[in-house]
């Protein structure tokens, strides 16, 4: 008995000595946890998804350093608990002209990765991947990769020739084969990269943290129905259609939060409807979630004629589920299958103002239907799509790398 006990202690000490040469050690409940240095890379500063990942890893004790391209200087008030570095060259979002700025971003990112040591590099989307792959090969780093948007399908500008799209797609597919783990935001996105050799694939939905219990819902105390959207203001989002749909409706309020290339056009279209449309600009993600919970109806539209729209898995859908609110979404995109299967909202034809208007009236005039659809979404969130479930998947992948490092470093 004593000899077995001593062997066990000596084994733990051996692992401790091996690990402590390069990593901090945290001992919890007789478990040895290796604190890793993780660099996260994102080419936009207004994206909530990468901040959720950083927050999760930070809460587990890892050292997290996030590098973002802050194109509009939106990170003026940095209160995040993890370290953030920014590339501050001004550029627009979702515009083909930003391609001319990419070499500057890549040079900065490459220098940043060489200067800052890490155990794991976690790149997000193609515009961060190339320098990360080079550093992975040169310095023998572990590289994770998340696709939020498949870049070739994101190139929708009419001046982008088809052969350029094919070249971009093939470049991303080639680089994906160099990463140690690939994260996709839902299963149907695998179709975008079919026939790609993937070492390890993990699905992590871009769902929100559960804030339903911590935010008060005051929707029952008001007379008007509040429709809310918080996100990128882009032409493909069909915001002009819902503005048109509420023109003749009584006791409705449309609140739009966000920024983007379509912001001025939305402002102009809503000028004559100041009593019904409130354009409030960019707000922090926690406020988006709070307003989602306070709203009565959520919506998300995306033009199915555009390649990237077909494959999107919008976080607005999961935000509505978390809040227990019905959502209106257009047909002919793969994410609409989730709404159909979970029975958590209504589907309309994209750009059909009468369809949107009828869906709104159906929900406004039938509170029981709203409650039923909202409850269905909430159950689906709790059982399939919650951020707690996604956190486990994320941490499980990091823990596998952690175990390998703990045993072989």
C-alpha cells in the first residue's frame, strides 16, 4: 500500500516538474491544471463571438491575449478582464475595398505573433489565418481555427470575378488542412468546405450566455409591441422591408441597434417614421441581450440569392431562443430549418413586405402563439444550443491539447 502511494506521489511530482518548466500550474481537487497562454485573433472589434470565447478561457484561469483590428475605434472603454491589443488602421466593415488594407493587417499580426509567445494560437476567419499558419509552422505552435464566415462566399461585390472567388476558397481550404482543430458555427456550414481534410472538427454555435434570469422583462407592462434588431446594418439584412411593413401598423415600435455600410440609408428610410422607428446606433453586446429580452418580437433576414446568406447560422436566432421570444426569419436559408424544426418562429419570403406584415400581425394579435413559440425556442436553447453546452465543447478541445502538453512538454 505504502509503495503504491509513494509511486503515485512521485509520478505527480514528475509531471509537475515537466509541466512547470514552461507553464504555470494550478492544483484543484488533486487535479493538475496547466495554465496556457492563448492568443486569439479577430479582424473586427465589434464581434461578440470571439469575446465570449476569450471570456470563457479567461474564467478557466488561462492567460488570454486578444488581438483585434479595431476598424472604427469602438474599443475606447476596455473593461475586459483579459488583455486586448488593437490594430487601429481605420477601414470599413464588409466592403471589398478593405482587401487593400489586408497586407498591413497581416504584417502587423505576423509581427505580433512572433513577439508574443503562446501555447495555442486561435485564428478566426481567413483574414487572420495566413500569418497564424506561418508562425505555427516556424515555431511549431498549436493552431485552432474558427470559421464565422467562409471568405469566398463573403465576396459579394459585383467587381469580384468568379475565378478570384475560387482562388480565395481554395486558399482557405488549403490552409484549413494545416490547423489542429477546426470550429464551425453549425453543421450545415461543413458543406462550404466539403472534401477538405480536417484533423479535428468541433461545432460551436454562436449562442449567447443565459441572461434571462438576470434581466427583467417589462414587456407585459407596455401597450405597444416592440420589435428589436441588434447587429450589422447591411443591405442583405432586409431592414428596409420590415420598416416598410410597419408603416401602417398601430402600436408598434421598431428599435434598430448597430452600425454598418447601410446605416445612413436606414436612417433616411426611417426619418418619416420617428414615432415607430428608433435607430440607436452601436451598443455593447450585454445591452443587445438585455433589449432582446425586453422585446416582444425578434427578426433576422438574409438575402438567399447571396452565397454567404445560404449558410449563415445567425446568433440572432439563438438570442431569441435564450430570451424565450418568437423570431421571424426568411425561407430559403439553411438556418430556417432550425426555426422550422424547433417551432420557435415564423418563416416568410425574403423581401415580401406583405408576408412580413402578416407575420407581425399574427404575433401581435395572438399572445398565446408568441408565448408558445418563445417557450419552444427556450427549451431548444436549454437542451441543445446554450452557451454552457458550447463552453463544454470548447473547453474539451482545449483540455485535450492541455493533456498532451502536460504529458509530453
